[in-house]
C-alpha cells in the first residue's frame, strides 16, 4: 500500500501538480498549444523526460527492492535495499529528477511564458535540498560504496 501511495504522490506532484501550477501562473487559456515547431520541441523534451523517470522508478523497484520517495527524512515508501549504480543510475545519481527537469523544460517551452520559470526555480531549490538530505542517508546506509559511486557519477548530468 505504501508503494502505491508513494507512486501516486509522485505522479500527482511532479507529473500533474507542478505542470498545472506552471500553466496557471502562465496565464495561458486552457487548452493552449504553441505553434507546431515549439510543440514538437516541447514534446521531444517531455516524453523522454517522463520515460527516463519511469525507467528509473521501475529499475529501482526491481533491482533496489524499494522506492526512492523519502520526503525530507519522512519515509513515504520502503527504502531501497541496494545502492542503485546500474541502469539509468550509471550516468546520473538522480535520473528520476533529471527526467522531471527535462519534462519541466518541455512544459516551459510549451507554455512559452517566463512566469512558470519561477515555479521551476522553487521546485529545483526544494528538490536540491531533498537530494542533499537523501545523499546523507545514502552515505549512512551504504558507506564507502556510496562515496565511490558519488565520485564516479554526477548528481544530474555533469560533475
């Protein structure tokens, strides 16, 4: 039950809620679609971004035998039992968030408004604080294995 709640909460916040808030602050009518070239570019960011996030979640569930959602030291779902270092985690320590950031960038391009950028900025600040908290927990849980992984693999895309 907790796994389902964590996945539902993640979907509600990151896939639906934040983009809805971005839409609202943009002042765009509903429905809104940009010119075709912009729509294509936006979708080319949004779809792979969501795919990367879903791949990361599925991989963590299968290999890590747990869920990533640990909201500011409040366990929302069972923690992973194994450090994720393969699959999407071989090139990013946070591929779920990386996917969400690509998705958000696509939403920004879709809306073609600067106001939603403020929503994304706040999201990035809160998620960066969350990631730092998570990194401390991972170091406590996995010790030297995590420290070595941390040296090899960037938080998002680049060291």
